[in-house]
């Protein structure tokens, strides 16, 4: 007889080894530093949740009933309003938005929710967030990487991921590149989903949404944008994110998600609406990250690193032209933990990703250790 849980193990067998487990020995080494570890590996926010967001969450704490998957009208108003103000989209209605329980669950489950399977293909950038591949594997669909999406073979391609600003490289796609990709996807009937979770963190370039009229001419057919409040508002712990775009696609996802019970908790819905209505806390957080970025970049370049791309997002994409694990090991000896570029694809084998998400004190400690 098969062992209990055998089916679950067959599913987990579809997946690669969880990459962060491989970093544990280096984390242990870094933690032995007399002044403690400086963890710049995972981009998890460390700064306070804005007070106005905490207040909104508290005010909605008495929420005994089930929330709706589509969200409250107030939340949908907030999603539409922010998308119009920040992304430049126009003519949006509630049918053009859909709240998420964090963006990662959507990335990992989207191919399955779209009904993709064997024989279907999912494409994503050659250097990319590993969960794009995970989503394809969970659906038992094929997956492929690209340098320029319009050079892909469209046969069997059902889902095309864009990511601008990029995780891990921080690269920002131009309006011309976005327009060309949108035109190509529409020509071949491919759903284009743009991961724009770092859009509000442009430094040397201004990221543009795939929903901006300069990109899509105000037509949202076949286009979906993914947005998150984790980085802009320090809400990673709240799991607050949403989709905007093609109402036909979002309507189908809404029906599936109703059956799956993928509901954003009511207090989080209220907190999300409050966060999207305020820009002051976003500018304050940007200023924090800008200062940390400047300090880290200067220290890295002074000790022999070359920074590539990194014109946006919360990371520096750095190399000393050596295998990434050698860089990880050397920095761990100095008490600094970074992510090997190999986590994001073979093309990252000589790079490391260095996150800005540490306190000012820890960033200062890293800078001092790099100078030593």
C-alpha cells in the first residue's frame, strides 16, 4: 500500500530544491561575527508599518464574518483610484481589479488557475524570481526562459511573464520594449502578466506600467499587472497585493478564487485601502532606501564590486567576476549574508543580489565591514 501523503510527495517532487535552504551554512558563518549578522539576502521589510495603516487595521479588527474574495467596495475603489493615479490607467472599473493574499500565492498558482497543463508553455526572463518556474511546474506545464520576449516561439505559449523593475537585477524596461512586447503578445494570443511589485522604487529610471496608455493605448485586453504593498508600505506581514487589467481574465480568476476561498482578511482590506490613499509614507520609505542604497553601493564599488542594472527595486546586482558562491562565502566571513545570483537562473552564476532591507544600523555595519 502507498504511504499516507504519497500524493503530496509526488507534487513536491515536481519542484526544485528550495533555494534558501542552501544558504543556511553561510548564514551560520555570518552569525558568528562578533557584532552579529547583517542579513542582506532576503528582501523582507524591517521598518515600521505606517501608523495610519495600523490604525485602519485596528479599526476593522471586529470583523467576525467572512470577507469577500472580490473585496469591499471601498477596497475596490482604492485599487481603481491608485491604479489610475499611479499607473496612468484610465477608464477602470471594479471589474478591472482583484485583491490577492499577497502576490507570491498568485505567481505560484496562476498557471493552475488559468487551467494550464501539459503541452502548455509559460515563459519568464532568463534571470527571474524563482516562483515563475514553480508556478509552471505545479501546473505540470512547460517552462522556458527568454532574453527578449518577442524572440520566443509562440507555439503553445499561454502565459508570458514580464518583470519590470526586475527581481533580481533591478532592470527597468523602456516604454518601447513594453510596447513591442504587448504588440507581440496580442499578435500571438498570449496572456501577458506584468509583475510590477517594485514599480514605486525607481532610482535611476522611472518604471512604467504595462497598463500605461503609452504602452497599451488604453486597451487592457490580454494584459494583467501584479502589484504589492509589501515593499512600498512595509506590509509583507499583511499579505496585501492585487491585480489590475483585463476584466475577462480577472473575472475568471475571481470565480476560481471564490471556490478556493482565497480571501484577503477584512482588517487587511481596510489597511490596504488606507495605505493606497496615502503617499507621504511611501516617500518617507523611499528616502530610507535611497540612503541605504547610496551607502552600500559606494562601499561595494570601493572594494572591487561592479554593479549592473540596479536602476530600480530594493537590490543591488553585484559581481566581482567570480563564482557567486565564492562571493557569498567571503562576505559571510565578514558577517554579511547575500543571495547567490544562481538562485535566479544560471545566468546569475557570477553575481550576488544584495538587499537594501536592513536597518540603518545594520547597513552601517555592513559598510564598515566592506571597508575593512
